C-alpha cells in the first residue's frame, strides 16, 4: 500500500469508520477493511439498516492514486465531486 493510502486507512481506522484488521472482505487482489463501529458517520444516509454487513464482500480497499472502477453490469450513474464540479454522467 502506498504511504498516502496507509495514512488514510489509518485515520479511518482511528475514527472507527473502518475496522482494524484488513481481510478478504473486499473485491480484488488486495485485502480490504471491514466496516468499523462508526461507519454510519461516513455515509450519506446513516439511518439505513446496514444490510450490506451480511455480504461476504462488504469491505473497502483504500487506494491513493488514479484508479478506474467499473461496477461490471448496469450503469454507474452520475458521478460528482463536491469540491470540483456538478454531477457528470461520463
């Protein structure tokens, strides 16, 4: 893991958004971090039931750098950056 990614992951673990121990809970070759006890503080709708917690692949791989993610099937939908610009569909 790159130093920036390690720093980000460490901070998210410290505040409880991510669990402490990486495991095979994320898609891909790298281990991922499971949801931590305070994961709801980092999501848009904290009142959701957290149903994803029952899934085997419910973790997060922390990456720093350029990365393209495609969900495979279906449309990803609009993507927006709150600091840069309004929603863009491509």
